[in-house]
C-alpha cells in the first residue's frame, strides 16, 4: 500500500463548521419566528383589551340624571313605606292591610337597590343640587306627590276608617308623581339598570293606582282621576298636582306584564 494515496474524509473541523453554521441559521430563524409570534400575540391581546375597555360600563356621574333620579326616588319611596306601614298597623280592612304591606315591601326593596347602585358607583346618597334639578325644574321643599308633615300626622291619628281613605288618597297622589318621575328619566335614555327600575315603577304603580281608585270608589270617596289633582286631605294639596295622563301612561305600561322585582 506504500505510495498509494488514501482518500481521507474531510477534516472534522470543516464538517463541524458547516453544521454549526446551519444550526446558527436555524436558531436565528426560530428566534425570528418566535418574535413574530409574540408580536402577533401582543397585537391580539391589545385588540381584546381595547374591546373590553370600550365595552366596560361607564357609571353615571354625580350630576347625571340617573343619580338625581335614584336620590329623589329613594326619598319618595321612603315616605311611601312610612305611610304604608302606618295604615298597615291601623286598618281593619284585611285587603287594604295586604295591599299596604305589599307596597311597603316592594318599595323598601327598590329603595335598597337604588342606594346600593349609588354606593357601587362611588356616589353619595345625597347630592348638592335641589330635588328634581336633573329634570330641569328644581324644587325647594317637598317634591310633587309628597305628603306634608300635617298629612302624615293626620294619617297616624285618624280613626281606622278615616285613615284608610286618607292613605288611599295620599298614596294615589304619591304614586302618580312617582310615575311622572320615572317617565322623566326614561326620556333621558338612562343606564340600563336605571331604565329597568323606572320601567318597573311605571308598570307596578300604574296597577296600584287603579287598585286604590277602585278602593276609594267602593268607599264613596273622590279619586284623583276624577279631579285631575291631588286630594287636599288637610289643606295641603298645593303639591303633587299630576295630570290624569299619568295614570293612563302607567296603566298602559302595566299591560306589558312587567313583573315585580
């Protein structure tokens, strides 16, 4: 074998160099692909976050119609609960007792819900504006439909039969004003939660107005539907004059079958 040339494989260093170059190129490609994937993921996440932010509910502010409505309606409901509980204790009419109890329980539950929304929105229970300022006509003192202190005293001290009539008169006026207030906030395209609450108030109180006027008629007493005004039970009927259309509006809404909360 002497003198014959023997083929030898390429030097190991050359092979290693080529393979190393290939690995480096492949590694760079992998890193570039990973970088592109991360970029696409970031873009996708950004789109999701942006969509979520756009869809995130914007709570009504302190000077919003929703906040004004909740505050005013809470005051309205608090007095309705007081009147209903008064006659619930004094009446001898079992139907009226059940009716007053239902009003008290329903409006107390709604009151708690409205207060809870204000708290969840980071808003105080009372505002700096006068009542009904959000409706464009602020009032000083009692809101329409609210009973006077004298009327509340009379309700507490009257005989059971007299208190029954007075309660039905006062609560009819009270409800009609509440329906007007709820209708006013509905005209302002409110937050969905407030919209549903206002729609329930219009529907439920419309039914209750009709029920109370029937009870008054059974007792031979005038109803606000007949006069178009609040009944001046103790000479304080200047507040809460609500046109008969309020009862018609609420009655129409009630026909939709909106359930009680």
